[in-house]
C-alpha cells in the first residue's frame, strides 16, 4: 500500500516543484541570513522517504555517518552538509567521482557503487542527458524537455539515495551561455522546493562560460552565485577550455594554450566570488580533455598547486593553514594516469568527472552479455537446448541492463580506488540484498 501511495505522490511532487515561482521574497534577503535559519537536517521537515510514505530502514534511517561530520547524512546534500563534505574531502585527501547519468539505471548503478565502496558520490546531468532522461519523443523548445528530465531525475535520486544510505551531491554538468535557460528552469524548481522544504532540489550547478571573455564569465557567475547561495547551493565555474568532445560540444581543435589556466585568472575568480559566498568550486584547466584519445594529452596538475600558492600569498594571514584555499574540480578524468589524478587531489581537487569510461563500461556489459548468450538471443523460440525452448529470460531487457550495471559498478570501484575515496563513511561492507526478483522464468547469473 505504501508503494502505491509513493507512486501517486511522486508525479504530483514533481509537478508542484517544477512550476516557476516569483523570487522577490528570497532575492532581497542576504544569503547568510536566509540559509542560517535552515542549515541543519534537524530543522528540515523530514526525510524524503517519510514524505513519500515508503520504508526507511537500516542505512537509510541513519542521521549521520560514523566517520563524517554530523551535518552529512544519507540522501542529497546542500548548505552546511555539502560544504562539510567538500572540506572533508580536501582535508582527508580524497576526491569524489562525478558521474553523468542519462537513465534511472545509470543512477542506480552509481548509488550501488557508492554504497559498495562506503563512499559519497556526485550524480550529475548534462543538458543532453537531461533531455534523454525525459525521452527523445518530447519537444525541447526552450529546453523544456531538458528541464523536465533533470527535475524528474532529481526526484529519482532523492528517492533512492536515502535508501542506499549514501550522501549524494546532485549536480548538473557543463552549461554554456546558450544553455543558461536550462539552468534557470532548474533554479526555479529548486527555489520552489526550498520554499516547502528549506533546502534546494539540487545541490549545485556548473556554469561553463570558458568560451566567453573572462570578465563576462566572472560577471555572470557572480549573478548565479548570488541567487544560488541563498539556498545553500554550490556554483561550479570553469576557467580555460576542456578539450575533446562531450554531449555535442566539440573542442577537439582548440588551441593548446587555451587548455591551461593561469594562476592570476584563478585568483581573480577566487577573490570576486568570495565576496559573495564561499560556496563555489573552480574547474581550472590543466590540459584536461573529454574522452579517451591516443593522441598527445599533456596534463599539468601542478598548475593547481601553483594557483593555491598564488592565492595563499595574496590572502596573506587570512590564508588557511593547509595553503589550499580553493576547491578545484577535475574535468575529463576518463583515461587519465593515476599519478596525475593523485597529484591533482594533493593540490585541492575534490571531485573528478568520469563519463567516457562509464559509457564504455555500460556498453561493454551489454556487449559481453550478448556474446555469452548469443544463441539464445536470435529468436523468441528455439535455442541450443531445443527447438521449442523459449528465450524470454535471455532477452528480457532487465538481464542485459543488469549486466551493464554490474560491469559499471566494477569500473566505478576502480575510480573510487584511484580517487582514494573508499571506506570514507565508516559503514563497512553492505549486506547482500535479499528477495531480489528476476524475470518471470528465473534470473540469469548477472
């Protein structure tokens, strides 16, 4: 009965929070005053599971984790809990994998991998991924399908992140200038959600204006940080260009010098945004490239180290003791060498994007499944066991999709290890799930 109630409530919740609402009541209040009134989980209404009327037991029912600050809890984070997680990553020397998701299956895969590695994770949507989540049959004029898809995905993450018992940063990826209406629609949804729950629907958004003049880049980011920080959200901004191709944006022919940020530029961003809020991260370019290539890719993470030193010198006595005032993010992580990943973490990187490698691992799972069971996948009736034997349990889409999930959980395990992001929460290994149901005629061993 509770599941029926949840199925009834979820679309109504999505519809309610998606409708844009005037923000005059929020925009005239200072970010500090507004968020300080609701910056702990105890002051928020209740768990998302409680609102939906679905069970919340075991890991889901925890208020905090053994090895984490008290503000960090199972589910989607924002405000104090979000900033405490970023600080914990930088202090303890790990970074979170940030995985682009395009289906509920890819979201569930990320949550399963996070719990298996006893770690937090970032789940993020691109504009194209958001549109795909909504369905390619929907018209996307004014990015309405991409907005609806991301909001739908956000509610899926909120529903299941608590169930898996892991903290999640719910993020959106590259948003170029032409895509700003997409993020505007998501902020409208977060503001409406905030009015009812005291927290935003999303944790953070990335504004990527690296192709614009730097002054315009910073000015627009300032405006978005002002709006977002009132809800305890984090802004990610990009300096320099990430090479390669992703989600329809092709920078494969960009000039090589544009792939590297300068410490002076990073300092300019840091000081300008810090006047508004501390809730921002910087995607500084150090030779990053989207995708996996056989060509000449020269990562120079020491750019981040030099930038931290430059900013610390500018701050003088106000610099933190670790001399790492900036939170950096690593784009184009797929295919990177371990030494570059580890050096970047040492220099203040707290998350690394991984998309190309997880796309491949998902496809590889399907490919290997087809290769293994090919004789059973050619027709509905008839296989090596007999001409009248049915093949339903082989071509049931749950089987090849589960094979894709299992393979991607394994690949993400490697990412968690590379990022030193294992055994972070203090939960220990998860218990083996029980009562897992397979296709009608019995599941295959995937």
